[in-house]
């Protein structure tokens, strides 16, 4: 029996039978239950759309500021002979490219589901974050290689010019970081903010390098600080790359336990086992689940389905649920992960 919903999900295509079609049957199919929850972001009033417009505007402003100052910094770094400035300019160029990707992803994400993309385009922001992380890794490698070359063959650096441009970079990157921090907590916005925070570190490093060179004449500080900034950027970039890769690979979200979910479903009254359990991230904010529940009595399916949906929403914040009832003896020609109810001892997991 299909789960009852209070209304259509705006994020899902729905096919209905015309009222005057001959042979129409109003009875619900007994096959499976499918439910889409309506969280705050999916209210029928669509309150997320004005916020999305604000994010687009924020990305556009950040892109204009970053691209303009990146050109200034690149010219100044070349004139001053400073790797710290040049690497920061390269970082800002990567930021500008990342913001372009973020803008495109933000526009694509707002497209509604279609017959060719029934889930919609929410994963565009995850793909943008993945591309941004790869670009950051490439930049880190370039800075490290160039720093080693500068240490082997020291290059004269104009300390005063480096300091002046670095102060301007701090101001611009501070404004952009503030704008992006107010754009929401989506993976796309966090990826863009990660770039800008790296720029802030680069500006600080350039300022310190310029001051040390101006007052002491010790030029190796320039490439050394560049490497330090690259290592700091690498740590955050790796975390973003791992998170976005996990979503694209449809792994179980890091904050959820596959075993706990399976045991919770298997512990429901009337359920004797669970198989074909899959948990994955649909977008940066929504988690989906599908599973087969083995029942002792098929007549108990409607209350079991309702109980499962309530439990998953309450305990695990999973509101996109597809559950299929089945009876003992799961298919033997497929590899499935069965989850048995808890009976005083820890259930053993085995692959069929």
C-alpha cells in the first residue's frame, strides 16, 4: 500500500490518471511505500527562491571583486618579483573561475525536475564544489614547485610594493569572505568561501613576507610563507574534496550509521528482516533511503510503513523514503546486505 501524503512534492514529477479515463481504479497499489517529506526548504510557498536570488547576487559581486583585484595583484607580483603575491594572484584567478562555476551551478540547481532529470539538478552544487576542490589542489602543487625553485635560486623582492598590495588584498578578501559567509551553508557556498579564506591567508603571508624582506632583506621568507599557506589550504581542500566525492559516489552520509538505520528498521513491529538497504545523499542537504522490509504478515504493511517513515524522519532526518515489503527468502542471485532484528546479541552481517 502506498504511503499517504498531504500534498504533491514540488521537487518530484507526478503522473495522474485523468478523472474521465475509462477503467480508472482509485485503489492504491499494494507494492511499495514512497514518501517525500516537506521540510522548511520545501514548503509550498517556495520561500527558498528569494534566498536563492540573494546567493546569485552575492556570487556575482564576489566574482567582480575577486577578478579585478586578481589582475592588480598579478601585475604587482610580477613587478615586485614576489612569489607570495604571484601565488595569491593565481589563487584569486582560481577563485574567480570557481565563482563562475558556482554561479552556473546556482542557476542550474534552481531548475525544476524534468522527465530527463527526475531528481532535479540539486547535485550541480556538489559537482561545482568537487571542481573547485580539484582546482585548489592543482594550485597547491604549483605553489610548492615554484617555492622550491625560489629557494634554490633566490629572487630579489620589492618589499614595500608587496606590503601595499597585500593590505589591499586583505581588504578585498575580507569583504568577499563576509559576503559569502552570509550566503548560506550549502556545499557550493562553502567551496567558494574556502577559496576566499585561502586568499586571506595568502594576503597575510604576502604582508608578512614583504615586511620581513623590507626590514631584513631575507628573501627566502617569501617562498617559505607561500608553502605554509599552501599546506593550510590543502587541509580544508581535502575535506571538501572528500565530502563532495562521497555525495557523487552516493556513499552513506558521514553523519549517519548504516548499521543503526538497518537495526532500527529491523526492530519495527512486524518486521523480521531488512535487505537491499541503501542510504545516499540526493543533494548537499537531502538524504534518501530505499529498502526491502521482510514481513511476517503482509496485512501489517500499512501500519509498518507509517511507523518506518515516522522513525526515519524523527531519528535520522531522512524524509525521502522508498520502502518495499517482501516476504522471507530474499533473492539468492543478488548480493544484498541483510539486517536481522536485535535479539539480545549483536546481529551478524553476511553477504548473499
